[in-house]
C-alpha cells in the first residue's frame, strides 16, 4: 500500500472544496494542527501538504463538504 492511497494532497482538497491550492494548503495545515491537539497524530508524522483521508473525511464528512 502506498502513501497516496492513504492521504489527500492539496490538489485533491482544492478540487473537493472548490478553492485555490493555496487555501487548500492552509486548510490542511489547520486540520493537521487540530489532529495533533486531539492526539490523533504525532507532529513528527505530518507530511507537508497532505492529510489522512480517514481524518479529513471524519472532520468534513464526505456528504457535507463545504466550499471555501
């Protein structure tokens, strides 16, 4: 299993939320900070510009994705 099957990239988030890639990077950064606070992930495990599909879907909900 490769990493691409487990994470969304900023490009993916930008398409799903219909926002700029820059805004998507900011969203990913903010969500990763939340996940560290919730102790869902370790800070050292963050990959810049990527977020776990599982955690993104949990936070946003696949059916409730809002636009930027």
